[in-house]
């Protein structure tokens, strides 16, 4: 059996990682997986893992930040994109299609309809949630408000973000050895990790600066690359920050840390939860977006504005045992999310 994945974005991270983890779960069940990316996408993640891909057109309307104008422009491009998608499906010989988020979900859905193949959509934006369920089975991911609905239509279901198999296999000793390389790391202090993903947003810099000005009680570790160069100057001027940069040992660091301060994005939160530690989720840091992840992972996450981060950290340590217990429950569910999604897709095909 073969599946063709239509994936939004450049094939580097984010949407590509969601697709890649789902592909790996399906491949464990004997499914051959092909990839379709926008013709402008470098596809680095897939190239590094030995995949070639079909070059198609995947319009981008802006995801959660879509405007009426960007949606109209995307719709105009959709006509040609649909027929390119149908051609790729036929060329691939795919038995079914998986469309991943935003434009990839919509193009995959429409292309599969014209190619007369079953399709499954992973949806998380206003546009893909409006289009895809009209044509095929769709799985609502945590960032979409529908994830918090008690009941959904028959052609929609909920799914946590699919994660890599080893995401919860952090080794605290590896993180400790790495952190000891920094002169301002104190093994006798608790450690808090601050991250807004691969890019450091201004709100995260403001948050770690607020904490460092308020207390010397913790090791404050900042992960990622500054979104803008001027942020780096702020980081370098704060001697209390342990700046780790862009690292490939984040799972070890999550496992070692006593607490994480993250943005309210589904994937990063899920990765941290698999390491069974409480989380402070900073709201409106990325483009002013509010995702209400505390409403999804109830009792494991404390939601906070940047200005309230010190108060929220105190609250987290005061309620540490309860938060940790809930993090453990959700972490186990998130760790199984990719396998669970693959099983549900294959069951629908029977």
C-alpha cells in the first residue's frame, strides 16, 4: 500500500516534521510513503532522510495569520494546484493521500477528490478546517479551537501532534554534561528552560530577562536562534542567561530541566510533556496568537502573559506535584500519538 503526503511549507520543520512523524508511523505498518512539496521548497528534512519528492503547487494563505486578501490570492492559485496534485497522485500510484496542514491539506484533499482516491487531512487553521471536512476524513490538531469541542461531526476527529519515537527518551546525564560547559551553570540550582522553538521571539527574551532581574534562584537556559539580530545583543548583555543556541539535544534538556517556559504551540509543548515536566505556556509571543493550550492539556500547563512569568513560575513550583502528575498522563498520550493516528487512518481504509 502506498500513501502520498501533500505538505505545506519548505520541507524544513514544523509542518514537515508533523508529516515526517506520521509517515514513519505508517511505514512501520508496511505503507510506502511518497512526498509532494511546493516546487519552491528546498525539502531539506526529506532530502536528509533519503526521500525524493513530487514538485507541485501548494498555495500559502498565511495559516493562522491568513487575511481575506491572502485567502483570495491562495484560492486563485488553487485551480492549477489541484490539477497538479491530481497528476502527482496518479504518477505516484498512491492508494490514498494525506494532506498536512493549511495549503497542503486543502490541495491534497481536492487533488484526491479528482483522482478518486481516499484522503485524510491533518488540519489546524481556519481555512483547512473549513474546506477539508467537506471532502474527506479530517483530524483536528490541538491548535485549532475545534479540538476543545466535546463533540465533532462524523467526518472529523481529534489527534495530538505526531511525535518522533525517541522524543521522550531524554537522558538527564547528557544534558548535565553539556550544561557544565557553561561557566554560569550551578549544579545546585533548579533549571528552567526557555524556548519559543527554533527561533527566539522577543517575548521570550523579555520573559527570561524579567526572571533574571527578579531572582538568582535558578539556572536560566535559553534555546534557539534569535529571530532578529538585535535580540542577540540583549541575550549577550545578560550574564545570568545560559545561551545554548540551536541544539540537537533538546529532549535531554527537557528531561533534565525542572520546568520549561515555552510558547503556546502544540508540538513543542507535547515534546516537553513526554519528558513529564510542568510547563509555563507564554501567550501571544508568536505574532500575537493565542492558542489556549492550557485548555487542551488541563492541569499540566500554566498559561501566562510575559509580564506575569515570575508569578507563574512561583505558582508552578508551589503546585509542582500536581502539575507533574498531569504532565505524565498527557506525555504518555502524546508519545503514542503518531502510532495512534496511523492505526486510525488504516482502520478507516479497511
